[in-house]
């Protein structure tokens, strides 16, 4: 076995691109692909490899443009409604339908509406015509030899129609780049294999990973005009990866190896690319995606994309996308850009270009960008993202409220119709998002889970339309009102009741540790997972601990924080914790046992101007919709009797 070579650099993004381009130019790794001739019915979206010149004129004869009679225009002179003119059929007049060839000796058409049949041989007309009136002359649309479509054009349906009209049944287009996608990793199993095992009662085991990156990458390759081939996952063995690459090089234009791009003991991608050609870059100062590999193998572009899905997608967008466009003779289209304001502080490494996925919504005239999870493995950030914010290298990050340029991933109109919710997480809000989409009202709900306090602060900064809150006032036992009064004194706030919900212990099925009370959290060996500071659940827990005289430091895991009820449930389900405090719906969703402890009030805090706006009209309607109420109740642990009631209206304090 050959000795492994370790690379891992830290090249700046622009330097990496320049170096890769130079390597491609020197090795001939990028060039226009050859052409192929295909039926027009298969050509939509393909790119013309040569100009298309008309083989015939359209129309290719003088054609009647109306139903009526074909005449010599000169013979109709003087005809009016008050003084009709009589003409003889066959000698001076020939009946024609739209599209018929013009009979010899005629040069105009009198519309049928202006013709009166007098008998079998004569007609009267009440309007004169001029030469070529109501006639489509030969070549009116297209003249033979005229250019129909230029080279390098992405064919649209209308282009295909024009090419067919001009005399062709086929068109010559550039061949689509063939891209081999090779997933690597001994731990990988295909989605099909995982589904078959689950059906047979053999669930995916810890350490096994369902391979889905190739599905994402293949879809992106198709969007960018390529033809992807998803090869089976290759175990972490150098000789097997070598064989897979050799096979792929035989009939593909581009090689993409997914994972194995770092410098671990089983990361062979860089050394394999080097065996077949040259590694131009291994390691780019970007986040996510630092260990990306750019090179040439067998005279063809070769990429080693990181294994984490967000890293794989970002590096594909940065490096693979422009290459596929070049192979087809196209310039990559730029995404629309917009100016937004970041909703919370973002720290960024000084030496790296960072690309942060964000959700967007317009609040009080400003486009608000709310950062999603920056984890390279968080595939849901790819689903939820509306845009990408670029934090340049040598920047320390962005302060809350800072202006940032974002690249849009969704249509502007969809973003403009987004309701922005920032605050406490609740499954009822997740459900609400789906119901709003189904109404057809053109509204989308975008939620960011930062806790109840975080939601109130977002309203204070005017970064959200509404906030989910469930904050208990320890002195009065009242929910939410006093906090709104304290933190939003200058706003008119409508508190709308969403639901009363149960809070309690989320534990493994059957409650094997027999946990019943808060005092049980202090038992030796019990591992707790908490919610983050500022969340309503954390406020409730701390209040109840004080009431019970329990010192939080006596609870193992009290400092471990998660940002959603589902994250707490997942920690318990995975065995990373024995117990967490959360809602019944989260326990029910993941098959956990729920031990009820408390009931709490969950409200939506909404500035009056937003509550009464057209944007929130579908939301107001949904809160009284029986189907939505029933769906929330079915989640488990929710009392929706008072859903939609106005709990309180908080008036702004006079200045």
C-alpha cells in the first residue's frame, strides 16, 4: 500500500479559485463539451451548440388572416355601409378561411362580417380593403435563412416552437456534463437499505449514517444543467476508492467524491485525486467547508467535498456550479441580492469567509435576517434558509442590527409575505406554518427559537411581527403581562392566547428511573438536560426549584442547555440524558414517557399594528379555525379552549 499523503491548507477563497482555474487551464481540465442532436420534444432547457437558421419562411405562402372573401383590393373601391358594392363569386371573389392560401390574382380579404350573400353567384360588401389587408404575406414571421436562435441559448418552449415552424424536428445542443458522485464512508447505508431494515424490524444502529448527500448533490447538478450519476457508497478503503474513481473517469466529465476530504486516518480523497492527476487546493479558509479539495484527475475536474451536508452544499455552490456552467459555455446567473439587517449578534473567525444561512421577513419596512444554526451538519438549515449572508474574511462578525447584503434563495414576493415569529418554541407554531401554507393566502410563517425573553427583545428591536411567550411572574402567578409591561413600555402589544399546555418530565419509555418530582432530579446518577436561559420553560423550572427549596447546583446536567422542546426530547431518546423538562407533545412525538408536573399559559405577543395588518389576517383567521384547533389538541398536552382570545392589550406608556 502506498504511503498516504496529508494535505490541509488554509488558502483564501479568491486565491483558491485562482489556483484551481490555473490548474484547469494548464491540464486542459475545462473545455466546452461536444454537441449532440436531439428531438425538439426533448430539448427544453438544453443549450444550443450552434446558431439555428430558418430552413423555410413562416408562413411559406401568402395566407388569409381572416375568414371571408379573397379579392383584388382595387375591385372593392367605393364600398361603404350606405353604398354596398356587388361582386361576382368565382370571377371577382373566392371564399377563404383563416390560413388558406390566397387564390391567384387576389391580394386582400374582406372579413365575413362585411359580406352579404345575395344569391348563389353574387355577394355585396359594405367596406373597401387595401392591398394585403387581412393577409399574412410569405415570410411575415420568419424569412428563410433568418437567425432563429443564437448559439449558447437555453432553449425555452417558445424557442422550440419557432425552430419547428422554421422547418426542423431536431436541434443541435451541447452535451450535458456527466457528473459522477461518489459517497465514501464505511458507516454509510443507502436510504433504500435503511427503509428495508426498518420495515423488517432492524432499525439503523448507532454509528450508521443514512447517505443522503448524494441525493442533494445530484439534484443540484441537475439544476445546473448536468447529468448526475449516484454511485454506491464506497467504504473507507483506499483500493476501493481508487477503483471507483477509475471506473467513473471512463465515462464522466467531472468527478465528485463526497467525504474523506479531511486529514484523518481514513480520509483518502486527496491522495486518490493526486494519484490520478493533481491536487490544486486542499483546504480553503471558508466556513463551513474548510477541507474542500479542488483538483484534476485523468484530465477531468475532480472535487473532494466535505461530508457534512451544509459544507457539501456550500462548496458545491462555490466551486462545482461555476464549473458546470463553463463546460456548457454559460456564465453562472447571479442570485438576486438584497440589503437586510441581522437580528442578533454574530461572531465570526477572523481568517475565514463565512456563509451564514438566514431566514428573511420584512418588519416595519426593514428586511430582517435571522441566522439559522451554523452547524455544518444541520441539514434543516438548508431547508429553512431564505438567503445566504456572507461575512468577509478578517471581519469579526456582525453586531445585532448591522446591515448585511444577502443572496436570495427564495423569490422576493415570498419573502415579502413572510410572518416573522421570534421567541419560545412550540409545536403548535410549527403546525401553524403548515396550515397557513394550505390556505392559499400567500403567507409563510418563519420561526426562530430564542426563548421567550429573546422574543420580547426581538419585538423591542422591531425584528419580528410576533413572539411566542410563556413567562410566569413569580410574584403574581400571572403569565406574560408583567413582562410585556416591563420590557416593551413603548409598544402597544396585543397578547393573544394560543394554548394552555402541560409541562413535565420527558423520560425514557416506562420511566425506568421512577422520576416523579423535582426532588428526584438531585438523585445520584440522574442526568438532566435543561432549556436555555431566557426560555419560559427555564423560568418555570427555576421558579419551581426555588419554591421547593432545591439548589440547581445539586442537579447533574443543569448547565446543559437545548433550544427547543424537541431537542430536549431527542437528548433523552438518544440516552444522552435521563430526563428533561418539556411539553407532552414533544414526548409523544418521540415515543417517550411524559410525567405531568405543571400547566402553563402560552401566548403570542403581537404589536397592535401587526395584529391588525393585512399580513396577519390569515393568522387571525387560523386561530379560530376548528381544523387547526383540533390538530393542535391532537399533538397531546394542549388545551385549546381559549385559543385566539385576547388575553390583554398593553397600551404604550405616554412620553
